[in-house]
């Protein structure tokens, strides 16, 4: 079984593309994104120092293609290593037809044609494809991978544990989803350095939960934008801005927990201004114009 194929740029260590042959649901792929990221980083950092590497029942087979400035990496079952080595020349033949990535500088480049041809090649070899996944053995793979890294000194370990506790405290004292998402990503990295699998998985799950919460909050913001504009159109006639205020207040509250700036305060202040008894026509006109021009794309509010 071949699980994944990576192609790296040799001199930079950057991942050019990967092809996944594992049967993984989108939910699991999202949950284990840090696992795959750790695997990719480990390979990238050791690309020039490794040949083939055993990870429990799996094997990482590395082929450095000097003429293409590329490192071809295949992760498969150890028992299939001989057969995998036989297919590598066929993959290289495909790669040599496409040479634009030799001097790749990070610009946009469509690798789909290369990926499709390699994918078709692997799928034509039925012995290389099954419905299994390395995720089921993530603990074994990660621990095996971490065993190749040097042990931390006592001082470095103590420093990381201190940083970890500070991040945990930050999460406990924050309601901001984006901040907590960044804290959780840092905790995943620290757990990796500490070789703590349970914590690594724990904070991967936190990242997934926070991303789900972020998407739900964005949906709420879209909902409130519609409500604000609808309430305003009615208020222009009734002169009652209470509903506009309530929806602006709700919008600002949701925006507050997913932005890293103070832009949410603008909408809170507008709402408060609308319910003042001494609000002027000029203020109403200014707020009305502002609301009517509110963008529908939530990403514009997060800049």
C-alpha cells in the first residue's frame, strides 16, 4: 500500500505538492491536519540527511532527483518497499516531462496534470491501493518519528513546559476564537517537541473545534448583516431604530470574538448612537450610509 507521495524542492525544502491515497473523511483529515503537517515538516527538515526511514510498519522512501532539484518521498507499507522501488522510475519519468518546478520560487503553478498522471499510475497498480489509513496508527507513527529526533535538554524541556502553561492560561482568559486558535497551534508544536502524543492529539482536536466555532460565528455575522440592513430600511420609515441597534450590538459582539483588532467597536458605537434621544439628522444620515455600504464578505471585517 502507498499512502502518500510528496514532492519537495531540494534546496528550499518547500513542499511542491502531495498526493494522498488514503481513504480519509474530510472530518478526520481536518482533525489530523497537524499530524500530516508534522510528518511533512519532519521529512522536509531531514530531506538531505535521510535515505529510507522505517516508521513502525511503514517506510519512508526518499529519492533525491538532483537534475530536477526535487526530493520524491513515498510513504508506504514496509512489506511493499521492493514493489514501491520498482514504480519510482515510472514516477520519475512523469516528473521529467514537467520541468517548471525546478526553479520554482513560490509562484502559482498548476501541478494538477503531474499529480493526475502519477495518481493514475499508482491506481493502475491495484496492490498499492486499499481503504486503509495511517491515521489509525498515528500514535505509532508519530512516536517512531519523534524517536529519530534528539532528546531535549532539561533546560529546554522546562522552558517549553513553562511556555505551555502560559498558553493554557491565555486560552482560559480569552474569549477570542482567533487568539485561542493561534494559542492551540502553538500548543500542538510544543507537544510535538515534548513528544507528548496525548497532548498533541488533544490540541489538534481543540484546533478543529475552534475552526468549527469560527465558521459558525461567520455564519452568524452574515445573518446579522442581513438583519441590520433590513431593520434599517424599516427604520427609515418608522423612525424607530431599536431593531437596528439590537442587530448592530449582536453583530459587534460576534465580530469581537473573531477579530484581532478593535473594529467591532465601530458597530457598537453606531448602535448606541442610534438610540440616543438627541441624535441629529446628520448622524442618522451618516450611519445609514455606512450601514448600506456594509460588505457581505465577512473576511473584509477580519483584516
